[in-house]
C-alpha cells in the first residue's frame, strides 16, 4: 500500500511539473511550453498582465535585443530606503561563516546563503518589479534571494565558470547587487547581449555542436563567433545594480581572480517557468494582498526545492 501511494505521489509530481520533467532545453521548446502553461492558467495570466499594464512607462527598461540593464538605486525615489536595506544585508554577509559553507558546497567557487522573505528584502524588490514586469510581459514571480561570496581562487571546467545560457524559462531576470565594489579584478560576470547570444546558439545548434542552451562552452568557441569587444564585464559600484536575462544571454562568472566578489542575488521569472507547477497551481500567502501573493506566493513550490528534502515547504510567511 505504501509503495502504491509513493508511486502515485511521484506520478502526480511528474504530471504537475510537466515543464521541468518533459520540456527540452531549447529556445523553441521553452516558447511552446510558455504558451501552453499560460493557456492552462489564463486567469492568473490576466491578473498579472493587468498589474503589469498598470505601471507607468518609464525610461528605465531592459531592451529586448539586449536582455540586460544596469541602474543605480541612489537615483530612485526611495533610494535611501533601498540603500538602508542593502547595508542591512552587508552586515549580515559579514557575519556568515563562509569557510563552513565552502566545506559543504557543491560549488566551491560560488558560495551561497539563502535569504528569507523579509521587509528589507521587499524594500529592494519593489522598485525592480516594474522594470522586470515590462520586460517579461506580465507581473513576475520572485523565486529566491541569496547572499553570494565568490572566493575567486580556482577555476573548474564544465561548470558555470564556462559560457552557458540558463534553461528555466523564455525570459527571466537575475539581479546582482554589489555589497562591495565589483571591478575587473573581482571575478565579475561576463556576458553577451541577447541578440548576439541567439546568433551564437543558432550557429552551434545548426552545426550540431550543442543540443541545449545550458551546454557549457569554452572561451575559444565563443570568441570564434563574436569579437572580444562584444563581451561585457558586469562591474558595479556600490548603489548600482545589474539585471540580466540569463535565459537569453550567454554568461559566466566567479572565475579565478585577484579579489573576491560579494553580492546580493535575486531571481525573478515569468509565472510559467519550467520549475513551477504546470497544473494544480496556487500561489500561497493568502493573508497578503494580491501583489504580494502573486509575486512571492510560489516561493517553496520550485521543483528543485521540493526534490531536495524540503517537500514540506508549501506555506511561506515573512520572517
């Protein structure tokens, strides 16, 4: 009986997370899945589109052909509040025992500490949501926040230190906020804009060199398609932030360098990314308003989280 129930639960999980388990990692398959998931959850999409359309058009925006934007919190209306929240996380970062985390980390070149939902985190997220909504096309989902520490002491082949494109969605935005100045000696993220990245991907796939977006590529392969001047380094001063669509832009980071890198990392996707339920879905945080529920309500329903011994994390509250 236990085995039957276990198999039923596993089957239900596979059906519910159809995108994660069955969708190929290509631009075309991601687009088809996006429209399928949107059709199956059209009422939610309309709510998110309405919220996105309510935002005034602003100069700060991510151009579709570029897939990235670098801005400055200090120039925002609530810049002082945001910088106060960033300073709060800077103090938190200093108290973390990164050596202990390194011992258990699967990525010793990129150490991470989860940041739970909080008012400080909200303060940072709120001014970014408008920019991200306009780019994604509807009110997004906040997936996770982390404090990052890149020791930048050693290179590993075949990992995220090599060129790759992420495979979660058609469009997503990863936010990088420096806790110390990130210069060219801090192992900064290197990236190529969305238009040139798609050309590289298309040529590689046409020549049957790769099958998926997330295939790790060497520098030589990438540089055979684009001149050095097209490769951008994500250097930032305190107060700046970078938004990058890692599902459309080739990128790598945390390579061996002279200095470490310290960041706040935020991850936003569309509501129809592969890691979220395709069917039988419902954002939690029922006691929150609609904006908070739609933005934060899928935290903990990510397929990767549910598979990693955190199966019970269905209801999240602000800490």
